[in-house]
């Protein structure tokens, strides 16, 4: 559920009309609902209440400081994957003991920083990385907690670019490598190997791959226990899928009720790393129609947002629902699904919704049935809260958009629109003399 709905044929975010927000802050524009973000976080927290896990929001999904600070203030930890995200986590006021850090390629500088801060876990993805962490901790004369990221070799039904738990993926180590590391943990004198970590992929709508992966790790934990290898934490990663189109993902409650019995058996403290589940449907990307163009039978609607702002359709062929901010018909109901089903009743056309970038992959939708559009119309690209702004770039020297947070009937600018000055901030013009 989310807080974007039609009221009298106008799209609202919480208590504000989206078109008013778009006019005030200009387009292209990211708009988030505060209530939706918090509701999703609290839903997960409630579903897992019986084991009180540490829920580490995955910063990569949306790294806006105001968003991560809100979650941290409500008790979330953070999952980071770079020195930059670690910096943001601290800026957002996250206590280091609530930060977990995964990445297959942490640099010595990043490792040093994490050790100095004393974060909860460095999630280790290879033996050479563990050796490097131990070496650096020794030099710093510090100890650091480490979790081994296991690649449980399961293949969830999701886009191949976002599976991470198959043995052919670059992430984690297999059970035998993990076992050997744990058996020889005494050889790593400045490292406390206290956790296991998995993350099998993203946008996974069923619980079976999670159960398969968790069950494999649980068996492994049993094996370790028999050998008196002591662990404290099990991090089950993120990956919970959301509705973009017609998916029927498990709810937080369904997910919890299926995995809790297995997790409880481990007797370990549990960490979750959700990203998309919390922010995905809490954000929209609003664009404005610049031109309509007909080429043969094809109709293009060219909007002011582009793949540099929201790359998911270009990168994964991802589907995003696209809604006009002003509906042209009175459905007699503000229910989104009913509204969608009634599209046949109005004048529609099949459009490719594209941006101004010089790439044919610069599209938000292809052959999408939408109400007849005209120049100046606003469109909302739904489900843009996760891997939207955080994957944006300046490609084509486009300015990255502003971000606005809606809380009831107030709109807060949480990131300014970039200016041309931002484009050249780090450039040095050299004379080559
Ligand atoms: N944890 C790790 C290690 C990840 O790589 C990711 C995403 O790729 C996440 C958590 C968050 O995944 P999601 O946004 O699907 O919940």
C-alpha cells in the first residue's frame, strides 16, 4: 500500500495534489511519501516483532539523507556498500553499531574507516578480503567483527542482473570455503567472525527462494554448532519484491510467518537488509510532456525526464506504471486498480514514453496504453522510490532532479535540483603548456 491516490480525478500524495507540487518545484521531480516509507518499515518491524531483528535499510536503494535519517531515528540500522554510503550513514546520525557493510571490493581506505568506527559488521566476500581486513586491523591495533557472506546457490525468479545468490554470481563464498575459514578463524588474530550473511537477489516476490537459502544456511549453522564454532548473528539480506505491475508479492507478514520458524531455530540475532520494500512504492517520478511525435504508426511521447534520472527501464527492461496526474474521467471511485481497469472506457493511445537522451534505450515504457496526451501534461512514473534517484547520473550533461518529501499537507525539498555549476564543480581546465 502507498499514499498516492486519485481524489476527484487528481493524483494526490498524502494530502497534497501532485500537480501543485510539480508546479511549485518544477519537473522532472522525485516525490516521496513520508507516511508510506515509515509504514513499510514499521510493517516489517511488526511482522518480525517476536525476534526483534536489526532492520538495516539498504542505502543503495535510496541514499537521500532525509530518508535514511528518518529511518535511523525510528530504530533502523543501515546496510552500506561503499565508503560514500558509510559517510552518508554517519551524516544521517546512524550509530556505527547499527551499520553493516557488504561489497566484493572494499578498498584498504574503506576497511580502515570501518574498523576505526567499529561498525557492527564487515560482511566479507572472499578469503583475500578477510586476510586484508585482518592485516589492516592488526596495523590499527583494533579488533573488528566480521560476517561471512555465503553464496547459497539458489536462483530466485527475478531479472538476471539482480540475482546475487547463484554460485555463478560474484558475491560471497560457498559453504566449503566458509567452513574452512571458520575452522581456521584463530589464524585471523584481529578479526571476530561472528556472523553469516546472505543476500540472494532483489525484487523476489515469493518466499520459497528465501526459505531454500535460509534453510541451507541453518543446516550449516547446525554443522558449525556441532563443532563448537560460535556465531552470534545471521543476516538474511534484503530482496523482498514489491508491486510494479501485476505482481502479487508476499506481504511482510506472510514472509515473516514462513521464515520465522526456521530463523528461531538458529538462536542467532537476525539482521534484515530491505531497500526496495521500504522505499520502492513510496516514491514517484513526475515528468512533463514536451512533445508528441508520430512516426508512421508509432506514437512517441517525449517527456522532460530521462534514463539518466530513472534508469531501471533501460537497464532491466523494468516495468513502471505511468499515470496522468489529471484523470480525464470520473470513475466514481478513487481506487487505483478500478481506475486502471476503466482505461478502455476513455480515449486512449499506445505510446512509447521516451526521454530526450541520445540513446534508443532512453525510454520509460514502450507501446503503453495511456489516455490521449497533449503537450504540457504531467505524468507520474510510479514505484520510483527505490533504485531511482540513487542510480541517476549526469549523462548528456543533464542536471539531476530535485527530490521532495511529502508529509501530510506539507512539502519539504530534500534535495535541490542541480545547476549547471554543479556539472563542472570538479573540473579543471588545463592549458597543456
Ligand atoms: N543487501 C545487499 C547486500 C544488497 O546487495 C542489496 C541490493 O542489491 C540489498 C540488501 C537490498 O535489496 P532490496 O532493495 O531488493 O531489498
